[in-house]
C-alpha cells in the first residue's frame, strides 16, 4: 500500500515510521497529511468490515443448510431404528448410533407470572436466587469521594486517566432530485474516536 498517493507531501516511509514508532510528527501541519492517510485507512476498514459481513452471511447460510440436512438425516436414522425396534447399532470403523428417551424440559414463557404463582404456593425461595450488580456510574462517583477522603477500598483498583483523540472526517453524500441533475457531493462531518 502506498501512502504517497493518499497523502501528498508525506512519504510512505514517514507514515510507516510513525506507525512503527521510529518517526514522530515534527510539525503540526504534518497532522493534515496523517489525517488523509487515517481517513483512507478508515474507509478501508469500513469496506473490509462490510465485506466480512457479506461473507459471513453466505457462510452462515451454508452452515444452516448443512445443519438442517444433518438433522433430517438423524431423524431418518432414528425413525428407521424405532421402526425396527433397535436401540443401538454399531457399524465398526464407521460409527455407532443409539436411540435414547429423554424427559421433556420446561420452558418459562412468563418469568413474573411464574414467580407470582410460586410465591403464592410458598415455593419460590426453593427454586430462585437473588443476584445484584453495582451501578457503575454511581459507584465511580462514590469511589472518587472515598479516594479524596483517603478511604479507598482495598477491593478496587483505579485505572490511570487516559487521553483520547477525536477525529472527524467529512462524509461525502450525493443529493439527487428527480427533476434536476445530480447535485455535487456535499461533505458532512463524520466522527471517529480513537
């Protein structure tokens, strides 16, 4: 990939050096060229993500078909074995099949309704457990206050503060009206946080 075409005034070696950590930006005006490279990288990443989705969808479809076909074959084997009253068949070097009966399971269709019903019967506590979790936003505020008072809990660790960079690129959009020729591209901001 050549960054020279993507960022006039910035060499491929300079960009590679920045990526590898052997070069630094010396002048704030170099940031513009790096933004052009970054913008093209972002477009490529979005393209690759979309391509991945399309490929994944086709593969998922094939997997579903194969799983469906496998279920049909397993059902045919099970039906044949039941018809012939066989519980186990062993085909040396190929495989072994066995028909088993299993007890049906329950599916809860209304959690609250079932809870109320079991509470009325006095059986809810036998089959339930209580769980809890922290409200992260409120907890962070409280821990900050405790830290100010030198009362930090030994059961937490504070991560270092981080500095983030927000990058925005103009997003190209084409406006077409039925009665007029296509309008020129309009650039709208596109935000990306790194």
